């Protein structure tokens, strides 16, 4: 796990060598930090009545390359702060002595933390780009390995119900053959919490060679798989990459991100998709026993 030596919040509070405009900008960010993560540099400029060059200069003064780097570091720092609030260990969320009454509370808290932390680092512009990639693709595929296969199936099922075909390999080794059929006109979603799975890396490499648009959902934007992506959608970095009781936190985070994508795709043509869902449900009314 990458650990940032720079503490952004402390640097903004210290305001070392900041001019008046930069001090006002720093104060705004400290109060509206979650909102800033959703803003573009132009939106932040308009909101704070400062120039984009002022924002860029502030980022450099605290040791960052630019605004994009600033948002990544701020999101990571906020997430670490949120993680400190909970007493639940995401790798070992319950213990031998826990009662049946304590376990449901712990699992709920674990899920809630994972969802909140993932929500905090969502970049709506990246989500918008991902949706555009999917909608503009001639063919869509989703590639997963291990526990991430379950959220992948869930996503495929939802998309099928709005008449959008998402291809997924179901047999061992099938993903490799599926990936070779993808072209630059297609879009592939690759799921990998650690971003270091050799199987998924091989798939991503094939897709990259075919110039396929690749959306990677991972907790590690600097991982081997993420570096092959056209676009990365990050999820909460709660679990370790190795030993854990189960993939509680990572699986719910990935499922959440896929649900966000599905909801945004649904909204892109809301009336048509709603009519499809209603018509589909009406067909099944007579297949259910009435009480």
C-alpha cells in the first residue's frame, strides 16, 4: 500500500508562503473537501472566484504536480482519516468470542464504511467518461477473477434486463479467448481489487494490444492492471491484498461501483429503459402465485 508522506490537510492549514488568494482557496478546501473531490478545476475556480492558475500554483506550493494529483492525494488522505474512525478490522471483522448479536452490527458497519469510503473518492467526471465509453461501444465485456466474478454477474444481469448485452467468460480459460475477440470499437470492464492478479493482467494486456477501451475498477490506481487502463474507477482501499477472513469490504465496494455505472447508464435513456423494465415485469405477473 502506498503511503503518502505529504499531509495535504496540514499543509493547507499551515498556509506556508500562501498569498491572500491562496489562503482563501485553502480555507474553502478545508471546509468543502468532499465537494472539491467532485469538482473540476474550472468549477473550483468559479466557486472560489479564483483563477485556475492560482489553483495550480497552490497545488505546486504544497508539493504536488497539479490539480489531478491533488484530488488523488486528498481522496486517499480523507479515506485514511475515515478508516481511523471505525473499530472494525476489514480483514478480520469479527472474533471468536463475538455473539450472534454483535456480528450483524459489525458486518453492517464494515459494509457502511466501505460504501462511504468509496463514495468519497468517486470522480463524477470519470464516471461520466466511463458511461460514454460503454454506451459508445459496439461490444461490451466484463472480466473478473475469483470473488469479483459475483459482482460481474450481477452487473451483467442488470444490463441484460435493459436489453444491453455484456459478455462474460464463464468457463476456466474462457476469458482469454473472449478478450482476443475484442477490438478498438469495443469496451471492456476489468475488475481487480489489488490490480495485481496475473490472470487479469494477461487479459488486460490482450485487450490493450487490441486497442480496446479498458475501464479498470480497483483500489490501487498505480497497480500493474490499472496502468493498462484507458480509465480507472477507484474503490475504497480497506482490505489488505493477502490474508483476510473474506472479501467483505472489497466485494461490496466493487458491486457499488458497478451499480453506479448501471444506474447512470439507465438514466442516459431513462424513459426507454423504464418502459423495458415495466414491460418485462408485467410478463412475469402471471407466473407468481397470489396470496
